[in-house]
């Protein structure tokens, strides 16, 4: 017992202090590669059952959902026409001005599609492991998305797997933008349980409203530019509050991504990166 | 020969539990919590095979989980080693013959494991949403783990057989007055 505790403490110390690519990290990388087939196999065996559960669960809400989606579809169709015109006008004006823009999403990124094969061993780590790694061109800090929006970023890679730290992790901060008002802030964990997020450092002069769309700001200023390209959907504002003593508004966000049921993700690789 | 076979079975159980926990159960989140198959399996093995086996399978189960998730190596090992040792000790001294021992062990170990994890993460300087983890997540985790205890303990008992008689010599405190 004592020996095992000492061994575990030694591993924690080395693992915590070691730089990425150190000996213990290499051993872990080999172990993760060996375990990958088992994880992929288990995930494939369970997927039909999970899909069946999702199908039956979806039936209960299907009717109300269909009506809501029909109304939303009509509204979005009208907005799409307006946005197409605005996009064309914007492109023409940029050409006139010879405007130099930072890498844009999704055109300047190559997607790598990967299944989620590992989930955290406890509630403390908001991280998942995906079935793609260094050999697919993935590097630490690459952004990760899915069809709904921003998922997180790569925080560790082995040849065949990679670790994604989710947007809901306590350590994650993302510079973000309220599309309706232009207010900027930092999206971070809401600490209120579930998947809630908050947008912090939003100045009081902005009239942020409920249902406003929040996307990544892709800030390129300063010595630490954002890791995420501009314009990736994050979520929708659900609550805005402020008090006389607060310096900033309190903005809660409901993310589009369902972090509790991630099956597959897309890693965005910058096209201009030298491999 | 039988000891080698027993060790092989223990290794297989803990490997399967760790892989299923990482690939399947860890992704299920209901009411803020999720089941921990690996923890339940370690407790079941500890009750059936004692402190030493409990601590060893806890250590290696944690090592597999930390390796597969690319987490901090040793963290889950340390917690599960303690969980296995405690459950084994409880089984050897007071609990083994009682029908409610597996459920009580799993419920208590889930709470202690969570508290230990909070302390470890805070000591390592990581940010932890303590209110959430010790609130709804812990409650849901205890419920899920207790529900998992019945099939997992029954399966482990079927695969491993009843506790060996050598464990019966231990170690109950008796009052001789």
C-alpha cells in the first residue's frame, strides 16, 4: 500500500513538472496508443445503444420541436437573403480597400474529423480524447469545433490520439463577441453547474440583450492573440444583469454545443502552417 | 496455478472496467453526475479479495484511466489505491458477511473519493467548481454508483468466487470480557 502511494505521488510530481515530450509523457503516449483500439472498439459497440436511446428520447419532444424549427427556418431564410447581399457588398468593399484580414473560419482551415473515444475519469477534468493525433497534423492549441459551434482546443497530442480541453473547463478562457452589439468579453465556465458559460468583462455601455448571438472574437491584438479564429458560434445570451457596484455586466450564455454527448468533433488545422 | 488465474481475472476485470469507464460511462452525464464503473469494480474486488488486492487493482486501474485520457499520471491511481485499501479493510474487519456491505462501501467510497479528488486538485493548483462537484454531481454520482453496485458485485463474485478462507483469519477486533 505504502509503496503504491509513494509510486503514485512520484508519478504525479513528475507528470506535473515534466515538459511536454518528456520521458513519462512518452510512456503515456505509448500506453494511449496501445489502449486506442480498445477504446474505439468499446465506443463502437455502445454507439447503437446510445443512438437508440437518443432516438426514443427525441420522439417525446419531436412535435413541439418541429413547429419551432419551421418558424425558425422561415426567419432564417429571410435573414440568409439579407446576409448574402451584405456579404457580397462587404467583399466588394474589402477588395476596394485591399483589406488585410487575419485567417478566416472556415476557409483558411483544413478540417480533421475525429471520433471521441475517451471521457474524463472524474467530474474535475472537462476533457475528452479523440481518435486522431500528431500523424494527422494535429498540434497543441488547435481549435476544435463540431456542427453546433466551438468545442475547445487541443491540449495534448500523441501520434494517434489527442486530448481536447472543453470550453466548459475551469481553465478555459475565450475572447468572444456579441454579434448584435459588438460588445467583447471573455467566455468562461459559469460555475453554476451543467454546461452554462458566462461572458465576463463586458462594459456596461453595451446594450447586450437576451437571445443575442455570441461568437469567437478572434482577437489578434497584443502579444497573445486568440487561438480561435473569428466567427465560430459559441452560444446565445440567456441572462444579462448588472449592479451599481459591478464594473462589468453579468452575462450568462447557453452554449450551442451539448458537451455531455460529444460523439465526434472537427479539429481545425491552419492551412498556412508548416508541418 | 489458481493464484495466477485469479490474478489474471483481476487484471481482466480492472482493464475492462477502466476502458468502459473512459470510453462509455464517463460520457454519460445525467443530473450533473455520471457513474464510475471503475471505482465500483475496485470496491467490489477489494471486498472479495482484501486490502492488498484492492489497493493493487486500484493503482493499476487508475493508471490505465490516466493513460487513456492523457491526464496527470498517478492522480486517479492514488485515489483508487486509497479507495481499494479502505474497502478491503472494511470487508476484512466488519463488513464482508453483511449483505449491505457492497452498497455501503460504494456510497462511502464515492463520497471520500470525491472529497479526496477535490483536495488533490486544489493542492495541485487547479481550479475546481467545488459547489457543483460536492453538490448535485456528488449526489447523482452516489446514486449511479449504488445502482451499478448490484450487477458489478454479482459479476465479480461470480467470476472470482467467494473470498478465500485465508482472509477469514483477519483481523476483527473482539472484546474478550
